[in-house]
C-alpha cells in the first residue's frame, strides 16, 4: 500500500517538474538567450543619430521625438508626442530599427522653456475717481502663462487723492525672466455723483427671429436660465420652439464661500424635465486650485442625482476683474477647469467649458472638452471650435418675463 502511494507521489512530482520546465524554465531561459543575443547585436550595431543644435522647446509646444533629430540610420518605432507641460529638462527615450534591422534604444535630453512674456491688460489710459481706495496692482490684470506669481510693479509717481494725469509704466516679469512693459496714463478724476441714465432705446432679440436666422438641420436653438428669469412658463417655452436649456445649479458666496443652490434650480429642472425640453447645467465657480474645482464638481453631482440631465455640465469661471488675487497662471486656471470637468466625466456626464471669446483666445488652454462660446453678436469671429454659442443676453421669448440668453447648439 505504501509503495503504491510512493509511486503516485513520484508521478505527481514528475508532472509538476515537467510543467515547470516546459512553462517557466525553458521559456525564461529562451528569453534570457534572446535578450543576450539582442544586447550583443546592439553592441555591434551601427548607430547614427544626429540631433539639432537647439534642443529647447516652448512650454506646451506640440513636438515629437523626431522633431529634434536631423539624421538617423533607420526608422523610429514609436514617434510619440512629448509631454511639454512641465518646465525643465526632459529625458527622451525611444527605439528605432536601424538599417541592419536591429532594434536600437536611444536617449537624448531636451529642455522645455517658458518663452512667453506675462500679460498686462491695461489700455493707454486708466481712469479712477479721486480718493479711490483700491489697488491698481490688483485691479489691472497682470498674469503669466506658466508662472503663478509673476512680479508686477508700477513705476512712476501718482497720487490717487489728487486730480491729474500721471504717466506710468507697468512692468511684469516671470520666473523665467520674460518681461512685459506697458506705458499708460493714469487719470485721477473728480467723483461723479449724479450719473444720467441712458436715454437710448432698449434693444431686444426675439427668439422667433433667431429661429428664422439660425435654425437648420445642423442646429438647435435654446436658452440658459437661472433665478434671474423668475417663474417660467415651461410649456410656453416649448410652444415657442425652445429646443434645449442650460440651468444654473448654483455657486459659492465668493472664494471659499459656502455653496448655495440657485433659488429656482429645482423648479427649473423639474419644469423642463416635465415638458420634455432637454437640459444641461452650469456652475458658477470661484475655484482657485484643482482641489477647490474638484469640490465644486462633487457638490454639483450631489445636487443633480435625482434629475434627468441630457446635455453637458458646464464650468463657468468669470473672476477676471480680480484675477490677480487668485495668484494663478493661465495654465493653472485651465487645469482647475479640467479637474472640474474630469470629475464630472468620471460620474458619467459630459463636460463643457463656458467662456467669452476674449478669454478663450487669450487665457484658456485646451481642456479636452467642448466649448460653450459667449459672444454677443450676429456673426461670431471666433475661429476656434465650439459646440454651443451664447449669441445674446437680451433675448425675449414667450414663457419668460424679461431678458434671457439665447444659445445655438451645433449638432
């Protein structure tokens, strides 16, 4: 009996040993031999890679491995796009198949540099009232594409308590040494106590006219609403031809302020859902870093889980009049938006970036999400891609008392 068990154990051990040899040892040894042969070939391979003299590239430039190579004796196997979102030295590794049919690994270094000077948004003249108690360095936008805290300074003498004109120089310098200088005249004026109201006639844009002008097989015409529109007759909107709507979810009471739900959000989303008008949402953000932007997105998601959302959720950030107080670069501002939109996407919704033509052209980098363009005109001159166009803020439509923004969706 014991002899029988011994034979069984020996057979099992033999099977295990054979399995180990055929599935692990032999393949591993073969890989070792192949690797050894490959290394031997590489050592004797003819390597000819000539690089450009200038191995620098601007921040966020679109460059590939081959862009820095002037001559190579073979074909690059993976000519990938290099990540240039960080300033400094980058090690570039790649493999190419040389003329001897040998796979050769190669490495070179590049330097990503910030070559863009800061931006100063001030006209040739800048006017304030006598006794102005603000800060010119906070009010005049001075920002950089990469540096969160460029050095901003106003050179020259001025007195905010004395009426007059003061020739000044605004100077901005980033950490890379790029400098922008802007000459302007500060005008300190007498305070104006009694401003006369404009007597110009009010102008409205009728929703029906927008339909006639812009509606076709590739567009839909809609609106965006918040508590400012008051109580809405949703069926009247549908009868008027409104095909979609964006609804404000809410905002915060300033930077780091408490979240609040738009007073009409529940009423609006239930009303649009009831009559079958597709809805998207937007959140007015004061995010100052990626963490606060993510928190904004999480708050939005917690408010909307019980409702039908057909269209994207938009990130709306508009604190340009006090942008300097955020101490962030245009790239940081973009990454905040991306963090919000990425969080929205992970939850199963579409993301959308809302902004005006001016800031889309001068501030925002590509977030990877569709654009909701704000440009109040009959024909936009914005040349970038956009999915929605907010074409006016003085719209009039049956179902809303007062003005409303009118939007065009491109399908």
